[in-house]
C-alpha cells in the first residue's frame, strides 16, 4: 500500500472528506451515546436506590412489629408465671390457656406467622405446631437458634431455613428468637416466632429492578435471609455469588449491565441489596447505534458525492501542471503552461514558469559549491598538519646524525617520507583503512623516536576491514591532539591505543584512546570538540559531509585520566 503522501490529490481529498465525516459522526455519536447512557444510568440508579430504601424502611417497620409481638409474649406475666414453675408436672392451668389464646390471637391477626414456640428452661413447651410433642426436648435446647437467643437483649433474626417442626419440609421460614427472663433477669426459656418466607417476598415484590433484576437479604454472618430463588439458601456456590455481587466495583457491574444498591436495616443485622438490570440502557444503546449507522451512511454518501466533484475541479489543473513538469524533466525548458483553476494554482504555474530559467543555473551552482566545499575541507586539513612536526622531525634526524646513529636516521627518514606520501598521494580525498592506519603508524613512529619512553602506542584492527574506503587523514589529527594536549604533560610514560572495529549493520568505528590529562576545561561546560582545536572540528565536519548527520565524532572525556575519541563511519563510502 502506498504511503499517504504518494496518493493522488483527488484521492486525498476524498479520503479527507470521508474521514472528517466519520470523525464528526463518530464524535457526535459517542457524545450522544455516553451522555444519554450516563443520564439514563443515573436515573435508574436513583430509582433503584429509592425503591430499595423504601422497601428497606417497610422491612424495618415489619421487623419492629414482630419485635412488638415478641415483647408482648416475652413480657407477659402469664408467661413468666408458667415458665417459672418449680416442677415439670404442672402442664395445665389458667396460665397455659391464657398463653395459648394469646398465641392463637397473634396467629389469627398475623397470617404471615407460621408458628410460635415457647420453650421453658425446665422443658415446658407451648406452640401451635400440632406435630411437636409437648414435653421436654433436650435436642431443641441444643439447637443453634436456641443457643443464639441466650443472653441477647434484642430479638435475633435468622437466615432463611427449612422449618424443622412443620410436616411440610419444603416450607422456608425466617425466625425471630429471644430469651425469656423475669424481672431479675433469671433465665426462663426462649421464644421463637417462625415467619413465613413469602411475608418478606410480599414486601419486596413490587420493586421495579428490570427484567433480570432481583433483590436479596444477607445477615451479618453473610447467610442468605431472602432471595427469589430458594436454591440460594442451600447451595454454597450460589451464596458466594451474592457475596461477590455485593463486593463488586461499579465498573465491573457496568460491564454486565447491572448496578446495585444496599440498605442496612436498623435494629437488625440484615442488609437489603437490590440488583437492577439496565434493560432500558441496553435498548437505548441499540437504538442509538441504529440511528448512528443510518445517519452515518447518509452523510458518507453525501460527503463522497460532493468531495468527488470538488476533488476533480482541484486535481484537473494540477494534473496539467504536472504534465508540463514532466516535459521539463525530459529537458524541454521551453514548455509553456496555460493553467486555469484557483488563484493558488494559477500562481503556482506562474512561479513555475519563472523558475525554469533558473533551474539549470542553480543546479550547476550547487554542484560547483559542493565540489569546492569538499576540496576546501581537504585543503584545510592539509594546512593543519603542523609545520612544527616537520621541523621537529628534521631536528630529530640532525640530532641522530650528529651522534652517528645512521640506522635510526634512515628509519625516521623513511617513516617521514611514507607519511607525506600517504598524505599527499594522487590528490585523492579517500584512502583505505589499511593506508590510514599505516599513515598514523608512521606518524607515531616518528613521535616515538622523539619522545622515546614517554610515548607508547598500539594499533589493532578487526579482520575484513582493511580494504574499506574512507576519507583520508582522519586519525592523525586525533593522535596529534592526544600527544600535544594530553600525553606531553604527563610526568611519566603515556599510551595511545588505536582500534578499528565493525559495529552494528554497516557502521565502522575508529577509536583513539589515551591515558593523558583529558579535556580539563570540559568540566567547566566547554565543548570538548572546540577544546581539541581546529583539527578535531575539521575531522567531525568532514565525516558529516560524507555520511550525514547521524555520523561523526564523539568524545568520552575522563579528566586527569585520559580521553577516548570515537569516529563513526559507514563501511561503504557514499558516491559523491
């Protein structure tokens, strides 16, 4: 696929118009979608919270009513006298009949009560359950609900469970239990009121929580008190689902199109939880998507038609101008262009015609400048070869000759001759890695003869690099800088190490490392490249001229310990 910049202007205009239309429709659609969804979700949340709070207050009133009934029995003098009997043989009497009539009256006026059970500490038992034997039951007193009621100052509400006293074992009840005590807080027994399950359901059934919404009640022990599906009372995994639902974050529920609201009931350990399904939000989202698809399709068709007409009117004169440029590219500078179109295109054609007379002249001027620049750079570099080096070398030869050291005179003379031969040979701007290393080797040999033990050097190169073509006289200025600005100040011997190695891809690295004093002023904020003199700057600029801005010279400065100069080149020299 072609890059965007290579597409035709007609295609670009069409794509731009269509993309702009899609963006506008998409932005408006998203804004409408999210704002409407947020508003509807907020309204559903308010409605759900109101419904749950209302039902919670009704439950509180109902629980208070049940507690009132329990107070009526638990504080009845007849109940106290009956269950305070010192003997279990006394099972009849006025007190028992009064209590039974009181229980029956409560059952008649409160049909949602399944059963009322009074169990004395000495085994007395009064209840409306016909199948429960009226004698002392140690099993009943050992049950959890009985033990929980002991010592309680308030009635204890249980979770939903099977009514063990009823013949119908499928009856689910919720029990209210409390301890029976006299005025001196002496334990007399336990009162238990079994509430039919549908009594709670009748209070919660009118809540509008959506098609898949529901409500449930958990107690402090996270046991299920109420749920529309009785399976949640007996199956542990389903009970854990309700606990997880209560602890889920809002964003997790949003992904499932649900929201929850909890209401903690006063004077009990129950929490009422409403789970609303966002059916309305889901329907609204589907409707918005349909509207956006239809609206987007209409706008896209309109945008495509209008943009096609506009793109053709713009592209036609540009195409004419392009054909004229093709003729100029073939060498026909006498081409005339008569372009009609917008003011910008007409101006463009006018400027194009005026530029034809200057193209050849400017291109030739640029070519001449580039050639002159490269020649000037190399000449500048040649001029930077310090004349003092030549004088000092000749002095060294004279000094060796005076002492009759003919072999060393011959070696230094040969090294100097090869040094200048490699520098000036053929007038070429390039050389090979082999000759460049040989060039700097001759230079270091001559300097070694001069400085003796104060100078040592090593030259190493990886295999396969010797025949690579590079600009010449790159290393000698760096080595000269290392000697005169680094090693010459050392009280003892100095070391220069030159390495040629290949880097990643097509990169070639030439490294000059010394253990001299480094660039001391670089720590004061000065550029090490400027501190190294014209030679270093010249080398860096030549490398960038040949290879581009990504290549050049870098300096790792270690004040007082030396410096490392790295030249980054390509293994292939660009064609000039």
